[in-house]
C-alpha cells in the first residue's frame, strides 16, 4: 500500500521539483535534479 502512495507523491514532487530543487531531492530523480540545477 505504501508503494502506490509513494509513487503518487513522487509524481507530484517531480512536477514541483522543476522550480524547487529541494522537492527533487525527495523524488530521487537524477534527471529532474540536473534540470532543476541548470534551470536555476
């Protein structure tokens, strides 16, 4: 049950991660992190 919840959260965090690098860290996505750092 924790798997689907985490997946949904990651999706939301990834979207907000584009503007918030901190959120990206929560998501754990290297691609989004790289984009966030470069975009910032």
